[in-house]
C-alpha cells in the first residue's frame, strides 16, 4: 500500500510541475503523508526531476 502512495505522489508532482507554487504545496503535503524512507526516495527523485525542470529547483528547500 505505501508504494502506491509514493507513486501517486510522484504522478501528482509531475502533473503540477507547470506551477512552482503549486508544486511546493503538493510537495509539503507529500512529506506529511509519506513514510521516512519514502521521503528519502522522493528527495532522490526530486534531484533528477528538477534537473530537467530548473524552475522547480527552489522547491528542493522544502525537503531539506
């Protein structure tokens, strides 16, 4: 079950990546809902994802 939440979180973040403010809001929600090891996985995914979307780099501070 938790894996489904993690995958869903990634899909939501991909869909809202057009708006950095909305992306940060969804990212904060994700951090509240994910398990600690999933948050670590999400951080790694964010490093990769934001390299393709530089306008979202500022959102990395949310997970730091």
